[in-house]
């Protein structure tokens, strides 16, 4: 009887160990595929971030120009060239998603958006500030969607536990949303200052954007535990921009800011946000490098770090 029980126990233990070995081998194979894919997605995400930043700057410059400030016109061609170059790089990266079972975006999507961008450039001299603002926002919305999809489907979900979830979420979602909120406020405020008047619809929209920016910043700080010099620097720059627009653009009947001042203050805040985004990207990149090194140790028969 005791021998029978012992044999049954030994058999169950052996089966359990075999299952664990098979399961670990499967997880290791999956991680071996997912880590390189995540590294590629992070590189593509970096190009998306650059493209978003350039389109946002072009929106602010061109909006101020179309509203009457001619000083921005000379700065547009250089920005347009940078955007065209980044669309080309993004199109080259899209082949990695073309082959995916569930792609985050495909080459056709990039070509379509690039064509829309080229239409924007061709029609810039005829567009009203409102039309110009709207079409730039459409382009940026698509880019943000692609960045968010890459972060979630290629990094955050498949490598949960291997990458810092807060950093991944800040990189692909929270900080890009904050930068776009500030970017819209910069573009609208620059146009208002160039016209020297603030229509009611612009006032309502700006007040909403400023409140939304404060809310998004609070989410980032809370998710990050309220620590880090980067979040502090970004918070101060955002506060300065928000206070300037509230006190010197929206609070009184007289517009006390120039379009150039609005653009400069907004750019300072957005730059600090993108610097913070870069720091979060570096954290994710470092975790992927550690995961890759650990897998290499396992393959070599060593102990994973």
C-alpha cells in the first residue's frame, strides 16, 4: 500500500516537473520573440514621438502665421522638411507591422497620413487658422493612436513584469497626451495673440485645455509617485505656461502676450514634457536590455540576472 502511494506521488511529482519545464520553455521562447519585437516597437515609438513634436510645432507656427504674424513664415520650410523626412523613416518601420497578425498600423496608413500632410503644406496659404488647426489635430491624433497601440500591444502587455508598467504607460500614453494638450493650447493662444482678440469659442477651448493639462500632469505625477527632478521641472514649466495664458491672455480684455511669447512659453513647457518622456523611454529600454541579457544567460546555461 505504502509503495503504491509512493509510486503515485513520485509519478505526480515527475509530471508536475515536466509541466513546469515545458511551461518555462514556452515562456522563454515567447519572451525571446517578444523582447526584440518590443525593442523595435520602442525605436518606432521614438520616431513617432519626434514626428508628433514636429507636427505640433508646425501647427503652432502656421496658426500664428495664418492669424497675421508674418514672423513665423520663414521658419515653416525647415519644419516641413523634418516632418517629410520622419514620415519616410516611419514608412520604412511600418514593414515590421505589415507582417503582424494584428498590426498597430500598416504602410498604407502611413502613406495615407503622409498624403494628408502634403495636402496641408500645399494648401497652407489658403487655409484659415481654424481649418489649419483642425487638420493638424487630425494628423496628430492618428500618430498618438499608433504610439499608444505600439506601447500597449508590443511592450506593456506582452512583457508585463519585465518592463516598468508606469514608465511604459507614461511613454506611450500619459505624457504624449499631456504634450498634445499643451500643443493645442500653444497653437490656439498664438493665433489669439496674433489677432489681438480672443473670440468666445477660443476662450472656452483654451480654458478647457489648460484645465485638462493640469489634470494630465497630476496623473503623471501621481503614477510616478511624485518623485524625480524631471517631473518637477515639467510641472514648473507647465505651471508657468498655464498661469501666463490665464493671467495675460484670458483674464482681461487686453491681450498682454505676443504670438511669439505664447509660442516660446508653450514650447518651454512641451520641451520639458518631452524630456520627461525621453527619461521614461530610457527606463523601458534599460529593462528590455536586461531582459535580453537574461535570456542570453539562460540559453548559455547560466543563471538569468
